């Protein structure tokens, strides 16, 4: 869903550049306001998705699922802000964003477990925020299960011992992406020709 809002963001970028050139708007206030304005919508999407998935499928840890999904969606939105600030046209941004998200999903450890990923692709596993989110989702679902099937899933994906707190530090990605977003806006979108 983050990719879908890119045309609107790029349309707003021209207004931002004009207002910045007139000294009516600062980069920091724009980035902070943009971040805070997206949070309620992202939370609503996360809450509705969590309610549907967790309650209908009978999964464990409703609150954790909601937190994990919310943080993942905020990171995805932040990454699209960086891409939107860096590309000249929304079609390029959508293609780039879809490509990056696709690569992240391939490297997250679901389709190919981490231990089976070739060494030259392992960097994708550690770079993708999807890896940490997926790892936490799976571990929280099966950590208290005693069945052989649950243990087998954790062993297959190499998730017998997961540090969920570390995985939830996805907030670092958010700060990093917003710092990059602010820098790109400050450096390249001055409103001057």
C-alpha cells in the first residue's frame, strides 16, 4: 500500500519546494508533520488487518501482532518517502519501490530460509526490515507451542531462539529513513531553479 501513495507525495513535493523557496516552510517541520499525519491511517490499516488475520485465523499474541505490523507499515511508508524524494517521476518511484520490496520479500527468510540463502545474497536478508518482522511473527506464534509441527517450523526457519526486542527495534529504520528523507529534501528540493 505504501507504493500507492507515491503519486500524491510527489505532487505535494512541488508545493513543498515552492513554500521552502519562499521561506514559509522548513524541512524539519515538513518531515515531522508528514510523519505524524501518516500515523493514524497506518494504525487504522494495521488494526483492521490484525483484527481480521489474528481473530479469524486464531493466532496468538494480538497486541504483539498489531505492534509488529504497525511498525513494519511505518517503515515501509518511510522508505517510500525516501524514494519519492529521490526520483523525478512517480512511475520510476513505483517501479523502484516495488522492486526493492520484492527483493526484501525474497530475502526475508520465508521462501528461502536464512541458512539456505547464498552468501552473496545474505546482505539482503539483513538489510530487509521484512526479515525482522517475519522472524518475530513466526516466533511469537510458535514459541509456546509444544507440538512437533510447531518446533519443526521454528527449526526449518532457524528461529528457535529469537530476540523479539531486537527485532522490534524497527523504529531505528524509521528514524534513519526520515533522516535521509529530510536530507534529500533539504539538498535537492530547494524551490530554486
